[in-house]
């Protein structure tokens, strides 16, 4: 990896330390390369969650918070006026909703990957604009410099004016991040503990678990991060928020007009942790995970985040804090506390036994399977050794199921479909299949980077197709049973990257002849034509 590319990844990972993003998310958001307008990466968040091209969200939601983060990372030892000017040019040209991104000038000025990432924001904003979302634009200019000349800072004023003209009432910030600040961020360790103020002394068990009453407003503070609901404490919860189901409507009504204490009418929430320490009436919880009560928590957050004036809240919520260090026992608790209502089997993703098996098996290869999102990132493991569930799913979908188009089209929702999930994560597959699928795609990625693909968009569009085509050509079969057998015994280390060259040339030729764009990569014609040559 070139020093400049490393600096991009490094600076983005430090600047986004307080956001729930993985290393894969950072790589996904990089748009740097030719015709990037000086932008290295773009991140679009909705209520604290990173939005990708296939992300699902409620389009009629109110009180939504959209944040767009744009990062420039330069290895120069000073801050340049031109870089801030480029921020303004990109914003003016691409973020104006009235601008047609398909017009010839835009297409010739900016690369496809940059345009696609901006399109994610534009679609999100258009879908939610009837609900008057809060919009925030955060710009970061990172360099190896220290002092910022006042002329450089002054160049930020036209940028702010551009944002305010296009998005009335938006929040704007521009931050210059020098070498010292990056070092400071690097030393910063994200806290994994949270404190919860209790209304009464709790009932405590000998094992260190607690049964608590918590004031509703204090519970709202417990689940909040920077005016958004904290996504990290719901990672183990198998459901997602369903705003308008009957039970949630009743919770809304109770919060707005209820006179009885809230816990009289609500089952409360369950928090699981490895350690909880009580001091007076404050409970400090290490890495809390709310495994039951997501719907209740969302309604409480929505209710208090909309209040214009503070109220003297007397009502309480019942909170069970269960201390359990054993991961298998934790998974059983997650399943048990989510068994009261019908849940599709594929919703219990990370708690499935197969993911624990994969995690243990990957560790024998020095790899860390991110079954619990950001667990290994927070533990300081190297980014190159961390494997996310979505990326492993993309690898298996490409080289085992021969569907690289779906791997490309669904970076975040690939396993939401039960049938597809069961095809990817199958207990009958040898565990070596998962390791080899991952290593093979990573080998293809490394080869393509050495070949210096013309732009990031084309790289993303053919990496899974090249992985599929190269594998089936090498093992000489398209039969799934034979693929499973052969990839499970394949020695990836013995592969000569020179053998990939003719495969790459063929894939690129087919890709370009079919149009050479996102639609090509996401369609079936590309796959069918490649397989016809095997």
C-alpha cells in the first residue's frame, strides 16, 4: 500500500473513532483517485448509522438527523488554500439537488465512485425532506502540517455560504486536523463503558446482576450519543425498530399521556454485560448490549429528543442488567429474551452457532472474524486481519454461489434474505471453505491493486466477478458441489498471480463491452456471459 493510501485510511479511522464504522465501512467510503475533486472519502449517516447504496430506512420518518462527512487527507506538511477551495467546488457541483449528476460536464469532471457516494446522500435527503430532517455537513482537512494560515481558514467562508444557500438551517463545520491532533486521536481509546443513574437502590444478585428502576429521562441519556441513539449498544439485538406497529403506537401514547408509572405498563429492557459496578445509585456497565427492549428504547429516545422544554419526569422504566462473560451463554440469553414474538430465523445472525465456529476457525489463521461488530477493532487488532460478516458473505456469494452481481449490489443487506443467508452460512460447508473464499478474494484484490485499475468504481465493479471467473477457470467446474469440495482444499498460497492476468483481461473486456458501469456489475448479463466462456 502506498504511503498516501495508508494515510487516507489512518486519518479516516482516527476522525471517525466516535462513529460506529468498521474498517470495511471506511474502505467502502473511499472515493480518492483520478477526478475525485480533492475528496478522499465521503460518509453519509442517518441517525448515527452509515448509509450505503442498499441500506434500508423508513422514508416517512420525522426528526431524522443526516450527517455528511467529507475528508481530505494530504501528506504535505502544510494546509493549502486550494484544498479548501476544492471542498467548495465539489459541494457546489454535486450536492445541489437541482443538478443533474448525469450531465456530461459532471461525468467528465468527477469519477463515478464520487458521484455514486454523493447520490446516496441526495436520495436519502430527497426521501426524507418532507419530514424536515436536520442536516449537518462536517468537513475535515487532515495533513502532516500544524499551523493553519488565516488565508486558508478564510477560504472556508464561501464553503459555509454554499451549504447554507442549498440547505437552509443546516449545520456546518470545517476542521483542520494536523499531525499533533492525529496523534492525540490515535492515543484516544474509545470508552466501552456507560453509566446509568438509578432511581432506587437495585436488587442485586450474587453473580453481579441487577434489577433496576431508572428514570425515563436518565434512561434516554444512557442510550444517547451526540443527539442520536447509540447504535453500538444495540448490536446484539436481533430486531430493528418498527415505528408504527401497534405495540409502538401504544408506547408512544403512554409516553405522551400516561399518568401511571411507565414500568407498570411496560416489560422494560434487558441489558447484557460482562461486568457492572454499583457506586451509590450509579451503575457503570462495561460494553452494555440491549438485547431486549429495542422498540421501547427507540420510542423513549424519540419522545425525549422531540421535547422542546425539559419536564420534571417522575416515571421509571424497569431495566434488567445481566452479567455474563461466557459468549455461548450470552447468545442463549439473546435468543431467549427475543423469543416472545415470531422472528425470522435469519434475524438471529451473529448469535448463530456457525458464526462462533467461523470466528474460532479464523483465529487459527491469525484472522479475526468480526461476529460482534467492532469487537476486534476496539481490541486493537490490525485492520488487515479483521473480517466482517458482510464481506465474508460477499466472498462466498461470489466464488461459491457464483453470484458476484448480488455481492456487488448488496454490500450491507446481502444476508437480510433468509434463503440467501442459509445458502451462504451453511453448517454443512467445511469451515475451510470460508477461510479460502475470503483469502481468494483478498488475493484477487491484492492483484488488482498491483495492476493499478484505472479508478475505484471499476475496481469495485469487477473484483467479485474476477474472483468468480478466475476460480471457476482454475478449478474447471461450475457445479456447486464440486466448487465446495475443491475450494475447501485449495492452497491459496501456491497461486501464481501471473495466472490472473488473462482472466482480468477477459473480465475487463466483457465489462466494457456491456457498458462498464454500476448497472453492468449489478446485472445478470455480465455473470452469464463470463460463465459461458468457462
